[in-house]
């Protein structure tokens, strides 16, 4: 089976800063914080399997 090449995701410093802020702010909706963590992981070169294990803290055992 051929390995599919992932499209690169490039974030500006401003975008990266905003996404990191969303993941740490107490008032951010959990769904939004989760999306921000997923985008940051993808931008850092994370593979699909790494992204798949990101889940909300409330579901983490």
C-alpha cells in the first residue's frame, strides 16, 4: 500500500501564538481548544496517528 504524502501546513508566528493562547485560556470552549491543538500538531509535522490520539481532557482516562 502506498504511503500518502501529507500536505504541509504553515502557520505564521501570529497564527501560532493565537492557537497556543486558545489552548491555554480557561474561557475557551473545549471544542475550540481541541481544534487548536489539532492544527498545532499538524503544523509541527504530526502524522495522522498522532493527531488521532488528541482528545479532550474530559475523555482522557
